[in-house]
C-alpha cells in the first residue's frame, strides 16, 4: 500500500503558485503573478528575490543543480546542468543562484538543429526563463535537478525551439478569442486560455528482448519481422485486464507524475498487444506541452526500472496498430466556461459556440495543409492511413447532427421544433443542438467529440509544440475572420442573432470542402478530397513542403508566429531529420541482414545440405531439393538487395537535401520493404535456434 494518498503527493516537486505565495514576499509575488498571467512584463528587480526563494525550495527537495530546460527542434528536451555549489573569496562553500542566472543562460547548444540559421562556429545560443510554466525538480538517485522551463534562441534573437512559436500562437488565438467574446457581449470576461489534453499511446516490451534487436535500440521500430499467429485480430487486449507487471509500472509512473503536478486520469490497454495509453487531465496549452515532454521522459525512466523498454515510435510493429498522441483541445474563458461546450437554453452562447466552431472550420478549410505538415515525421509516414490511424488527408468530422445543422443554416433555416434534452439556441427557426449526438468517426483526423476537438494525427513521440502551433494559428485566423464579419454586421445595424447567423452561414458554406462524415480510409474519399482541392500528401517530404505554400507562410508571418526565415529553417530542420532517420534505418537494416539474417540462412542451408547428403540421390529432385534450392535463391537475392541498399545510401548522401529526401521515398523505402519481405521469408524457413533476433510473438508476450 502507498504511504501517501495521490492528493497528498500531488505537485510536491513543482514550484507552484501555492509554493510561491508561501516563500516570496507578497508585493514581489503579485508582480510575478502579473507576469505569469501576461498582464505585464517581469520586473528584473524582483528576479533576485524569486531566484533566492526558488533556490531554497529546490535545495529542500534535494536539488544540487539547476538547468534551463528547453524544447529544441528534435521533439525531445534539452538541458545543461549548473551546480548551485560555489565558493566565496575565502574559499568557503555556499549555494548561489542569482536573478540573472534565473532569467537567462548561455548553454551553447551549437549542435542542435537550426535549419541553417547559424553555422557550427556560431556557437552562442541563449535560454530565457518562461515564467508561465512552473519550475520543477526531477530526482535521479541521490541527487535532483531544478528544471526551469525556458525558450531557446540564437545570438541574433532568432528562435531555435518549439516553445517560442507555440507561445506566439497561443497569444494570437487567446487575443482574438477574447475579442470575439466581447462582440458577443461578454464584457466581464478577462481572459481566454487555450486548453489541451493529449492522450499518450505507447508500447512496452521486455528490455532484455529489446536489447537483442538493433532496430528497436537504434530506430525505435522493427525493420523486419513476421506477424505472430495471434496478434490483435481477436481484439482481446483492448481494454483488457492490465498485466500485473505493467500495472505496477503504470502506478509508479503515475506517482512520479503526480509529484510533478501531472494528473493521469485514464490508463488502459490499447488495441495492439503490448500497447497501452495514458490520458492526462486538461491544462493550459503551454503547460500541457511541457507536461507531455515530462511525461514521456518519466515513462522511459520508470519503464527501465521495471525491466521494460518503452516504445514511442509511431509504428513499432508492421501490421499492428501504431501509436498516436490524440490531441484534444478547446478554449476556456475566465468565468470557467468551455467555449466549445454547446450551451443549454441560451441563445447567445449557442450562437457563440457555432461561431467558434465555424472559425476552426474556416481555418482548417484554408490552411489544412499546415496541419498535414505539422504532423509529418519519418515515423508517422508508416502509421498514417491504417490500423485505426487517421489518413494523410486532413478533414473534419462534426457528427451528422451538427453537420446537418450547418447545412440547414446555410440553406435558409427551415422551422424546427425544440426536442427535450437538446440544446436550444433560443430561436424558433433553429434546431436544438445536442452536446453528444453521434458516434466518433475513428478514421477522421479531426473530430468534434461533444465539447472539444480531437486531433488524432500527431504521432506518439512528437512534441506538442508543432501541432499546437499549427492548430492555434489557423484557428486564430478563423476567429479573426469571424470577428471581422460579425463586427461589420453589428456596425451595419444588424441585431446580434442575425449578425451572428450571417457569419455562421458564411463559415458553413466556405468549409464544405473540409467537412466529411464518411469513412476516410476509402479510395472514394481520396478521390473526392482531390476534387475538393484538399492537400493530398502521402510522404513526409511532400507534407513538409506544405509549410512553404504562400498561404501558410503568410498565415504564420502575419500572426507573428514565425517569420519567413524561421519557416524555411523549420522546414529544412524537419527534412534533414527525415533524411537522417532514413539513413540510420538503412544502415541498421543492412547490418542486421549481414550480421544476423544471412548467417542464420547459411546455417539452415548447411543443415538442409547435410540432411540431403544422407538421403538417396533421387531425393535431390524431390521436395528436399526444392527447399534447399529455395534457400539458396533467398541467400543470393538478399545479398544482392543489401548491396543495392548500401550503394543507394552512398549515392543519396551526395545529393542536395530535397533530392535526397525524394530519393529516400521513391527508391530507399521500396527497397527496404523488399528486403524486409526477404528477411521475413527467411524467418519462416529457418530453425528457431538459428534465428538471431527475438520474434514478434516473443516481443508481444510479456513475462
């Protein structure tokens, strides 16, 4: 049994507002809270007082070092630890941490991705404290480190991280959402916050087995392997009883996360064997992005302590479900209202809900390509479009009722009676809206789920920074379009209901291209999407190019989220990561074949040859001879294919970055799939004792 209740340990390692109030003088804390809430810039004069309080609190939690913890463009986090311990002029030890050290640091970090915005010799880079996300302490054995959430930028002030664009996008949507609320007459609302809850899918395999698979160690996914006779086809793992070892591991993860202020509301078995999910409580978007990075890091560490290897790759096992990060998002105002929660019996709020809904539809209709670009990664290319993952074409599912409502508004508002239990817009000519009136469409990339939207396309290991930046940017644009039209209608003398309905009608008509209620997996939808003019990008390089379309560049630049220079740098960073990942995969696959598969095949050929030599000569013409001949052909084909792969890798390495990426898709991926097929055929035809790597059936069965 646990010594503490979850509520007793919650947030004990977070420098929270409650901790600040108890350790910082009231007048200083008021200035700090104003900075956290975005009401004014942080006064440097108070930084020293805050730093002293933060240091003493961290020391009380066992911290010996501090670090400016930031999000480089690697989908991971980065940190450079600095010791509190110092010596004075007398050589006596003391712990020190100044206001200047809190506000800014120079971690160098010259080897982190910059997209060509600086050369390696231009090493200087800076981190700056982000006070809107609380500092926290992470333990490691006997020691601990104070982590200070920060932004990361170059010597000339150019952002080099995932957080700075996200903060700008959050600011853009929250300002515009507040303006729209004011147009609806909400004078008492002080602020709007974007809120996020990201469901985290993952696989667990036994560590000792994972260490025998170079592909799992270096690529995070299997590059070869046959499906087990029993995979996920019985659908008996999904929501099943959690394996005792896994449950013990999950409980420790939850405890550590609770101490860091992260509430895991849901845990369960997912569809794939060895696949699971955590779903945290909603929080403000910037904090949610930080907490998701903390979650992935803690999960990796705790899994190792329990003898597991945590796999966050989008597609660790071919033919089984991949792992996503289903990103649920909404907006909340200072009165505690969820702006995507259809209001019961309130005309203004019902129309207001449709206005915010229509704004997202408008943004997605025009900038859906940006959503496709933001979830483009080497691993997601293997996941999208199959085994419950959404397809590569971005569309929105509203449910039949909401979709019909928008169509009816667009076509002239026929008379509808109110239905008990439904949400009444307060207008006799409008149908009532029910908050949850249709099933979810599991094939849709973006779905309305009753009081929020769910973006199902991000991959499990992705930083939330990229997808949220894109989502909030296009939604901010849509809200501004809605607000401008609504304001013009009101200034023209229209009453609010008619003014709002006119705007909603425009959003409904304009967004028809992106709304789809059917099966997004079908070829018919792919053809229909092309007729509608939606971006169709099947490969990661294709999708990344959508960052560079004029409308998407203008969107990000006009909102102040990313400059043209930053957009091109981000594109190049992502493309370089794709090429590098592909190169690693190619190298690991070639080595696995040469070091493991071919020797196993040679042993089987020797075994078959020895057996054949003890049989009558006529046996060579029968099945035994056919088997030996087949093994020989496999060996020759595999040798030749690996030689081609290695030659192709050398050739592609000489090409410019975009041509290399194109070659990876057109040439390398098909060749690797061919080699995988040959290896899988070898696996089916060699003795268990000869096969060098743990098979799928072993990896998917926990001890």
